[in-house]
């Protein structure tokens, strides 16, 4: 039986009285003016997750249920993410039906619904029932219930390029193949901060939803070998082609 560890929690620093609140407010306004995509840098909150197992560089984490804010954007992945962050930032800043500023909790999660269509969401801790009742069910930004799920997560240095995410997905599948865990879906990108200009300073996470296999149903050696071979072949097919002159 594995030990469960809490890896993060919600926190909300408070200033020493009125002067502290005023300084915090002024800093917040300045940050938004200088950095329009301030969503990830504005909050010290990180969504609660529990580590239930580790397999090499991969952690098996269980997220908690709650509320999330999401939007869908078409286009190239980076541009779609920038558009989504602007929409979510505006909503969290109070440009919603209730004119209520909200707290957002990292990570920002990006998944591909279909070719060129991206779903981007971020958790909202502490949302009360009155806000939920007043929230619209239509529009580009929507409030959604966030179910608990189990994820296999790997941390990756650098920028979240398509190839880097594919390599990370392959690494996760290799790590969990001989274990009691089975991947049940595609890769999701998880960002705790925006990608930096200098690749060696960046870091991101890739996750796959997983379920625990029934006792005794772990892959036999021959099946595991086939799965790893197919995964490696798929990765090889995604390698960039040489330039055509």
C-alpha cells in the first residue's frame, strides 16, 4: 500500500493591515499593465494534488474535485494558449456577470479536443454557490465542475514544443507500462508559469490520465514489449523531416 503525500495547497498571503493591502493592490495593477497575460504570475495558489506513487521520473497524482474556468480556442497551440490566457485573465479580474474578482490556482491545463481545437482551463478555489448560480452557461469562458482524476505526471525542462510533449508522453508510457497503472487518454500540457524566451530557463509538465489495473492484470513481458515498441515507433514517426532544398 503506497503512502499518500500532499504536494501543494492553496495559500493566500495577507498584508499587515491597510498599508499592506494598498501596496499589494498597487503591485497587482502595475503587473497587469506591464504584463497583459498575468494570469499565471498573479496567483500564489497551486491546486491541491496528492502523490500516490512514483515510477522513475513519473509521479502518479490524484487531483481534487472543484471548479474550473475553461475556454476553447482554434488555431496553432501557442497562439491559442495566448488567446485563452487573455480571456481567462479578464474573467478572473472581474469582467464576468457578477463583476467578482476570482482566485485562480495553477497549473494552466491545455488539451487538444480535435485537430487544431484546444481546451484550456484553470482551477478556481473558493468559488461560492452564489457566484455559481449567477454564472452564465454560455459564452467563450465557462465555469465547469472539475472532477477528481488520477494522472501520471512528468516534469520537463525547456519549452513545451510539440516534439517535447510527444517525447514526454512516450516517457510516461514507458514508465507506467510495467506497473499497475494504465494510461486511458492523450497528453495534456500543464503550465505553472508561461514559457520563457530562454529555453533552458523554462519548465513544464505533461500528464496522462491513468487508472489502476485490476490485481494481476499487469501487462505480461511480451505484451509490454509490443506496447513499448509501438510507442517508440510512433515517436520515431514524429521526428522532424530534413529540410527540402
